[in-house]
């Protein structure tokens, strides 16, 4: 079996990076769709500018976390200037590792005396 690249050196992810990867977890998206998905999924608490998104995209492409997709929607639903992105297998491992890291952090927080009496939804 080929050795797999370790996602841990890329952690922790920034909030923006985490939400971009979540936006790509289930489907390929172009930049503007990523921006709108992140805003919708966070109730507007995370808003990405185009500059922020494309800086992240450039880094995520270089790190092998995402890749540009060759699949395109039908021409009548597409704009040829759009670039579509998807998670790579490595990107899925990075996202999963970050979710595990966050779950451990939440578990530790819930175990503290202060938060034991707080009920989480």
C-alpha cells in the first residue's frame, strides 16, 4: 500500500479554510458558489471576500487539498470563466482530521467544571 500523506501538519485550519473545505465536502463548486455556501451555512457569521477565497484556493491547490475539476455543467448553466474545485482524497483526510481535532476540543471543554452545567444543543 502506498504511504499516505499525513494531514496533521496542516492543522489547525483557519475558520475560513475549514468552511471552504466543508463547502466542497459534498459537491464541486465554483468560487462564488463557495462564498455563498459558506455564508448560508454559517448564518452569515463567516463572509469570505473574493480575495480571501482565491488566496485560500491558491494555497489549497498548492497543498494538494483541492483540485480543479474538469467536469462542467451544461453550457446553458455555465460560465466558461468559472473554475470548479473539489476536495482531493488528501483534502478529505485533512477535513476529517480537523473535525476530529475539534471534537476532542469540545469534549475537553465539556469536561471542565465551568461547562459541566451548561447544556449544549
